[in-house]
């Protein structure tokens, strides 16, 4: 599998309402050759659950321990 042309890094800490907006914005772009790396800083379950609702293989969730 080839690497995507664009990597988008979205850092977050317990801001699921803002994260949802950011993910939706990325997915609405016309260029589709990207990956989204969402990195949590010891996030609560709500944030991880939100990311899990997106079944797009280009979206990856990494929650780092506090």
C-alpha cells in the first residue's frame, strides 16, 4: 500500500465536540489521498468513542497515557 500524499495530525485532549468538527472538515475535502492521525493526551472514554464512530480506514486513533 502506498503512503498517502497528506498526513493530518489532530492533537486533542477531551474536546470531542471540537474534534468531531475537525474530523468532519477533513472528510469533506475533495482530495481523498490523506490519512488522519488523531493523538489524544490521556483522553477520557468519550473522545475515543467518538473517533470509533468513524469507520474510515484513513482515520487512526492514538491515545497517549497521561
